[in-house]
């Protein structure tokens, strides 16, 4: 198989490249040169945000598939897909479950209502419409059968440049009492970036098309198991202080951003993030590794790069201010339940 990855040097794109290389594929990446691509690829330079930014692809190919993880203006996906139409057999667009209309019903499947106002030729607006516009651009150029729409949920694992799991690992490694948002048995949904990548390359081999929710089954892990895995991986002297969700909210702490991964149970946001129907992906080969492996491997990667994770400039920084954390714990008496 011959694969082209637009990007391919960070997080999801890099994981897809590595998955393809393990399968023995011939991989070409085109990137801006800000990060080194994995060894073993053909590396081209280009910046799709500039005029003729993909000129290095002219005359290239054919490729069996192209993978695109773009998250900004949909017109960039449209231009790339039009350029590659006829030179790539399949267009894989890594989209997001954010494309579903909000608020969602529980157990949202691929046939749920989608956000309105998206367009394939649009400039950058907001994340959900941008991702849906990217989907429309891929389908416009490659058709419904020739485009694979990977609607990813929460993505964790090595190379993360968004700041969710790295923040929790860094915070717990610091030790001491840790504000752990409850309930401890809160079911979570996420996907390890390597499992997403392996499913994606497998889907290309099988010639799959159309939309797929790509995240673990509901309750693949819990908030308690997730944070316990962080404590075990770091080996830190940290005490998880389980705190009632209402106490967290009353303190003005923003779910998902200040306490990454966590959102209060029963909320629309919780249903959107942690209650997806993933039967279609499971039936086509999605396998999700244990949370302990995801956490331990991410910690090992963080240590290898000096302890500071890269940060995408187009994403908000995650994490809770230490003074806010200390104040909430003090107001709650320090501990609600310190069992990790």
C-alpha cells in the first residue's frame, strides 16, 4: 500500500504514519518542517495555508489513500482533495464527534443529526462546523464510498499536543493532595491514538468508506481507574481527594478545560463526550488497549522528551491553577475520599 499523510509529524498524523510503516507500507508525508517526521518515510515540504503550498505533490502518486487531520478552514481540505482526486484511491479525513448537533441524545450513532451551517468552501469559523465542512469537502471530491470519515472522540496517548493526559500526569507526579473530580466510578470514553491509527490503516486495507465514531466503548475505563493509573505510572506520593461534582462546579472550575477529561455526570456535555455508540467501529476491527498501558506509555514518552509536552497553538491550555485547587480542597476539609 502507498499512503500519503498531510502532516504526519505530530500526534494523530504521526501515529497513523507509524501504524502504516509497521504494516510495511510506503509512506509519503508533506509537512511544514517544524517537526521531524518518523524515520522511514518520504518527506516533502509544503504549507497548505499558502498559495501553491501543496505544489510538491504535483506529479506525485498514485497513492492508495491520503490521510488528512486538518482542523481549521474547510476550504483547505477541499483544495487538497480536489488536487488529489484521481491520484489517491481513498480520502481519509480525521474528523470529530463534535460534528453532531448539540445537545446530543444518549448513545449517539453515526446517523444522528449534524451541526448546521457547515460548508466545504468555508473559511475558519468554529471547531464543529470546520470539521463538518472538512467532511463535506472530502465527500465532494471522493464520493461517499471513496471517503472515510473518522469521527474521533477524546484522543489520548503518546505524542499528545493538546494537554489533557500530560497535565494529569504532571500534576500527579508533583505529589500531595490532588483534587479528583467525582464520582470515582464515572464511566469514560476515549481512544488511544495508536488504536485509532491501527483501526484507520486497517479500514484503508478493507476499503471502508463513510462515517465511523472512533472512540472506546462507554465505560472502557472510569475516572477512578484513569487517575489511579496516573498515580501508578508516575510512582508519585499523591493522594487522590475525591470531590463531589457539585463542589467542583460551585467553585467555578471549568470541566474539560481546567480538569481535563472530566465533565459532570448527567450533563449534556457528558452525554456528548462519553456516551457514543461505537458498534460500527467495533464491528470493523476497533480494539482498545487498557487504560494502564495508555497512561504508562504516555508517561514514558513525556520523560523521554524532558517532561514538557508540546502544545498546539490553536488549542486552549488545560489544567487547574494550584491555588484554586488548594482552596477547594481546604474548603472541603482537605479530603472527601482519599482512597486511590
